[in-house]
């Protein structure tokens, strides 16, 4: 398939973070772009500003006539879209060429030097950081809004480097054949897609096999990777502070940020400063620096870029930062991510009272990790737990937030609905509040912030 044969691209599920990045790329590359999403959002509104027509009705009649010519329109969809979607049924019945998002991404980058960031968590922060470090010399497709860019995409068509967030969901990353790759974590997740953790591990091994001959894999040192999987590449490890090829030396917290030296296989590079807080962000930055160094970036350039890196929206994202109160918003939706987030807060603010607000994401994930969620959330001093955000799923009998709530050890905990969460904020006595989840809890961040500021005036 050749992209130049098409003039129009229609996206089914255009409001997703990954889909919207692709849509922006096609707009900047000169294609006409339109698409469907379930509800309006900040992302769809921003797409409309650059000329993308977005529709919120899945019926065939909402598809513009100019996008109904199969020889002129390529259709790209996300697997999160249900099979009953009427627009997608129409395109299939009319024999349009239809690609998953991952297939379209693989097509775009197949002749480039791909830098693929994979892992069950951490990949958005690492890919966004890598993209910022290489900003002038790469294109990028990210899974979050990089604050420096105010975007989730970089388009430099002439660049050989393409930074890609390589998603394991639905085995999407198996469409990629990168030259450089990171694996940040291989934990059990997406058990609605994978049978068990062993199947996830095998899928990551397949991804490793697809790294190009002469390529490089940098992986977290706690992972047990069999190097015989792909004997045509070079393997390196990274960690936060020891026992790896890349790690941080002389870590020093200064005003909530980190200064450190970087140990590499080629020597020590001194005097880095990370512009975002959180120990897990520091570890992610080490992986990003490794990718940038292997891509030819110079140490002095990287020091300047890293110090100015502002992070990703909803990744340890400060909303209020004062002596009286700290409010952080984070995308954490897996037990390991929650644990990393709360432990980072504890490291930065020892002795402070932490109140967590968590919205579980997916019935299957809640069912499969109820014990692990309870253990991670018990790290909070106080907890507000909302009902489950279903996303693409139908309810499962007997699976509610209560199966997590009953196992949480925190003495101060409340189970409440999303709709009455805001009313509880007025009564919280705490030093730190952190909202966590991958659903629509982000829509409450601004109202919570407003209420907290009103209370603390």
C-alpha cells in the first residue's frame, strides 16, 4: 500500500491520544482529514482548529460524501472502537482499505530509523522526554501531551529519526521494526487481551526479535531478558541508581527537582538537572538520555534540553504547589504506577499527609488486580475511591470498586461516586492531594483545583 495513492484519511476514534497524533501528522503532510469520536474533548476541539472535521454520531449518514470514495480515502481505526460501530461497518461493506492505528504507524515509519519506547508503564514519559531531547532532529508520535510542545506529535518529514510510543495493547507494537528500542516494564496488564503474564512476555520477546539487525535495546535492569532472543542486536540496561549500564550518580534533590551525574558505558557525564519531579521520572529520563546518546546527540546539548523539559500532562502534574497545599494529577491506573507515584510523593515530601483520589479504569483490570490495587492505594494516608470508568467494556457482574475498597488498609477511606466526588473536597484535611486514573477523572482536575484554591485563600 502506498500512501501517495490517497488524498483523504478518515479516522474512526480520532479523539484518542495516539489517533490524534496520527491525524495531525497527516494534516501537516497535506492530506484532507476527518473522523469520528464518541464525545467532544479538548483533543477534538484542537483538531477542529487545524481543519479536521470531527463527528460524534457513528451513523453512515454522518460520513461526508467526499470520504465515501474507496479509491481516494484510507480509513484508520483504533481497536477500542466496538465492532458494532455503524461507520466502520459501512467502510468494511464498501471494501475500503482499513488499517489499525498501529498498522498505519508502521507504514509511516518503516523506512525511517525508528526509536520505539515500549513497556507496560513509563513509555509515555520516556518517549516524550526522548522526543524533546531530539526535538529538532526527529518526528514523534506520543501517547500524551508533552508540555514543552503542547502537542503529542512532532512532524519533521525529512528527519530519519522517528520516536514512537510502542503500545503493547492489542499487540500493536508488533507492526514496528525499530533501530533503537527501550523496554521499561513487563508487568501483567491488559488481561482482557492476553491470557496471562507469560503471553505478555512472549509478545515482548516477539517485539525484541523485530529490532533491526545492528540495532540496540535498552531495558530496565530488573527485567530478565534472554539475549538469545535476538543475537543481531546489542543489549544495554538502565536503572535509577546502580547495577546497570546507564544509571544516575550523586542524586541530589533541590527544590523538588533532581541534580545528578549520568553513568554510561562510555564514561560519566556530569551535571544534569531534571526539570520535572518524581523519582520514576528520573529513572525514565535515564532511558531517554540513553536513546538520545545512541541517536548522536551531544552531552552538552542534552544537559540544556533536559533542564528545560517540562514533562507530560497528567504525569506527576503539579496543579497547586504551595507551602500550605500540594495538588498533583497523575495518569496512574495500574498498581505499579500508583505505587511509583505515591512513593515519589513520599520521597519529595517526607512526613506529609497524602490523600489519594482514584478512579479505577476497566472492569477487567479491577477484577484482575484488586489485591494489588488495594496494596498500592494503602500507601495513602487517606483515600477517596470512585466507581469504575468502563471505557470500552460492558459491566461484569460482581465487579465494582468495592472489591478494592474492602481490602484497603488506610483507616480513612471513602467509597463514593464520580458525581459526588467534588463535594467531598471541601472537607479534606491534608497536606497533599493526588488524583489518579485513566478515565474521565481528568475532567474534575480543574474544578478540584478551583475548590482547593478557594478554600486556601
